[in-house]
C-alpha cells in the first residue's frame, strides 16, 4: 500500500489497521470473493486509482514517521 499498489485482503489481514473496505482496501471473505475482487481491481482503472490514493493518504495520516513523531512529542509533553 505504501507504494500505491491497492490491496485485496482477507478480513483477518485487514483487521485492526483502520482500513475501510471499498475505500482503502478490498476485503474478500472467501476464495471466490477474493479472486473476484482481484479481477475487478485489475480491470477497473478508476477503482485502482481511488484505492491507491486513499490508502496512501491513510498511511501518511496514521502510520507515517511524521505522525509517530508528533504522537511521541505529545506523549513526552504530557509527562512533564
């Protein structure tokens, strides 16, 4: 995702990451649905682009070094 490649994942793989099915990622609950979503993603340029852009934005907002640094600064400030 951090390289702009949109992802299809199982519910377990996407769990706890703050991802939204259909916005940042596609989630397939069984092998057939998973493969259908991979095919859909590969053949739909608009879907590919939207998931790519949304996932990069989400990763920058929640998991970037800058975000971590801000959270660490806030935590350390609260200890003073």
